[in-house]
């Protein structure tokens, strides 16, 4: 299971709907309109966990290089998360991560935001 480490992640996307649908499927969150063309993704307790803003709204630009941090249970969950997010439309692995560093992977979401997945448990020595 994946979970966001940030209590309320804020990201920007050129296609808010597509990006919100990606994150909804990836994290099991529900989506609703948030005003100004943004989308709010919330959990079963109706707590907003992520807001996707359109890139052209007159607000401070959010950096796509600041990773969306996800936590997985262990290294096997990291591998499963990479496969699942890739199947949902995530971009290729970036940087120095999985498989060279078990327990950590970096990808990009459909909007180009960097996604970092880390294992909550340390990787077992090989």
C-alpha cells in the first residue's frame, strides 16, 4: 500500500483532470472540484490529501522538481508500486534509484511531477 508522506500535497498540472484521475487510481482517493479549475483528492474521512492546480492559474508556481513523497511498506511494495504507477501512466524512472537502490524509486506522474517512493523498512542486505 502506498501513502503520501505530506499531509496535504499541492501540485500543478497542465491537464488537471488526467492528473487527478491518475492519483485517484494510484492512491485510492476520491476527486472533487476545488474551484479555479483545481481538483481536490480526499480520503475516506473526507480529508483533502492532494490538490492539483492548473498551471496557468495566477498563483505561485509549484516546482515539479520537488518530489511527491510516497511511502511503501517494504522493498517488494516499492517494486509493486513502480509497476502499478507505470501501468497507470507514470513516466520512466529518473535519477539514481530502483533497481540500483532497492527500497527507493523515482518516477514522474503524467504531469511531469517527480514522484519518490521509499520503503518504510530498510532494504535487506544482499
